[in-house]
């Protein structure tokens, strides 16, 4: 891409028709200006020296003559290198059917030196023709006729004409010049000399436009400065791209490979961020990778806890079943009915524990993948809690907060787990106070139960942590509550309390 940017100025040299056309316009404008000045001099000379019976040419229309006299119709360049047809080389002069009149030959002798001096300075070619198109002044073709040339014929009728023709050159242009169309073009103009309303003569002028490459060579200092500016600018752009994009991309690719190999040290901010947008992108990627690693650690730990929790009741069931089977196979009847009932009760209790664990695992999975849409008022949820826990005196307080950004079913599940924990720990009263705090609603849930000991406060939200394992506790309730709140963008914290347990819940409105 940088090479393409660097090459653009050079590629542009092949698409300079507009510039070439401007050079053609410039050549035509210069010929018009020079011809106009010479025509004024020639016209004054002819008016002063031509005899009254001199044979003049076509009559110029009165309206055109009056406009020209008033200076209202300037002659403007009109040739277009891309639009106008490029005519063949100018036809050779032809022998005149009759020689020019003596008065015109004398005028040519007087005016010829002026044309030659002008040509030396302007490098343009000039020929003065009489009213019949015969050359009467100029370096070449004296006495020959050019009346058959298109632009000359138009001027003999009193109208200015210009044409683009193929250039005839004795020397071939350099190969580089051949890329320019202007090297093979010559501009021709024919301007009538009007005396007493009639065409008395025609000034036929020609010039080759300036060549683009020659003009660039003449301005080579500026071209070199422009080229160096482009090269320096391209270098600066390349350095900016390297620092802002290439280097951070390569570093992020290396970090990705390291993270894929399990390197935890790669989860660090990049040394070179480049742009602010790329810094945000890279940090988002690293945050995602860190979250996935944390999730992987959680899955591994969770799988270990699940296997441990399931192993104990399964081992108990397996041991009790083997003892019962051995007693039946032995046929001795040494096991009393009370012992058999005790083993069967153990099997039933452990089976119920397994059922409770699997139900809570399903609830945890539902909590982490729960839909996060919906909203509800807290009042109906409190009424549903009172029906579900008749042994608890549930009170709702605080201020009117409006809808909470959680469905009624999900909010009921969250508060039901907290109410169940309170009831299992000896609570008889439960209060739920609501308070609006900006975009959030703060719920404070209190009970008057046994509370939570300082040693257990840091672990109560861990999966499978419970102090009621002997009475069927699974340790999954608060883990489910936290997972469901986090899915809705909320949080839950255990707050200090003099009696019982107090939880602070933050939910979006």
C-alpha cells in the first residue's frame, strides 16, 4: 500500500491530458495575442499604403465588424486536445494562379522584417497572405498560395480560425517525450486583416505547444522537492501505521498464541497500544481471555466439587446395598429387621440427597443461562413468598421504586432461596426493604435467625459449601442466587448485622 502511495505521483505522469491541454490553450492564447498586435500594425500599414483601386477580399459582416470595433467579442482560445479532431500535417503550398499585386508585394517587403524579428523572440512561425491567400511575407513559401488550407480559407472569409495539426519535425523526439501527445502537435491560427470592411490580408501563425516533460525538466527543482516531500510523507505514514497498527497487531497475535498454550502471564496489557481504539480492542480481548480462563478454572473446580459431593452418598448407597446383598446370599439371617431397615433408610436418605444435588445443579445451570428480559414490581413477589413460606413473617418496606429489571419468576427464585436459608437457620421474621439509587434498586434482606459465623462469611457463596450437610443441605442456594443476579447485571453482598443475616442486593431498574 505504501509503495502504491509512493508511486502515485509517477503514475500520474501518464494521465496528464489536462495539463497538456492547458499547454495547448497557452500556445493558442499566445498566438492570438501576438497575431492581434501584428494585425493592428499590418492593418495600419495597409490603410496608409494600399491604393484606392487595390483588390480586396470578402466583405466582413457589419454586425461582426461593429462588435469587433467596440471590443465586445474577444477572441478566446478554443482548441481542445481531447475533444477536437487532430488534422493531418499542413498541406504544402501550391503555385499561385496569378502573382500577387505589386501593392501587396511592396507591403510584404515592408512588413516582412517585423514578422522575422517577432519570430526570433516568440519562436512562432508567421506568414502574411494577401486577400487571395498568396504568401507575401515570411521566411518561406513567398509567392505561393495557401488558400486551400482550411483555416486560411476561413480567415479569407473574414473569420478567425484555429486548428490542431500533426507536427512535422526534422528530429525525432526523445523516447520519454513520445509519451506526451503534445510532442506531435502544432497549433495554427489564421486572423484576417480587415480594411474598410473587407479582408485585405491574413496573418497565418503557428507554434508547437510546450512539452510536458520539458516543462517538468525546467521546473526540476520544484519536482525534486515535491518528490522528496512525497517520499518523506510516505515514510512518516509508514512509521505511523507500523506504530499504530502493525506492531500492536503482531504483539496481540503473539499474546493470542501464548494464551492458547496456557501461559497465564500473557494476560497482561500490551506494551504498545497504538490508537485508542486498538487499545480498547486489545484490552477487551484480554478481558475476554481472562474471563474464559477464570471460567475454565471455575468449571474445573466445580467439577471436582460435584464429583466429591456425589461420591459420598454413592459410596454410602453402594456399601449399604452390598451388605444387604451379602446377607441375602449368605442365607444365615444374621441381620435383624432393624438393621435392614437402617441400611434401607440410609439408601433412601442418600438417594434423596443425590436428587437434591441434581435439582440444585439444574437450577444453577438455569440461573447462569436465564433470560435477562422482563420487569416486575416487588409487591406481587412478596405476596408469593408469604404463600410459599407460611412459617415466616415476611415484611416489605422502604420506598416505591417502580419496576425492577428482572422477571417476577426470577426475582421470586432469588428471594425464595434467601427465605429458605433463613427458615432453615431458625428465623421467624424476614424483611425486604427497597430503595432507589439512580439506575439501580437496592434491596436489603434481613432475618432474625442464627446468623453467619465470622469464619464462614467468606465462603457462603461458594458452591457446595454448607453447614447443614447432615440435614440435607447442598450448599448450592446462595451460588444460584449470585449466578442469577450476575446474569441480570446485579450483585449480592453479605452485610454486617448484629442479629441474623443481612444481604444487600443491587439490581438495575
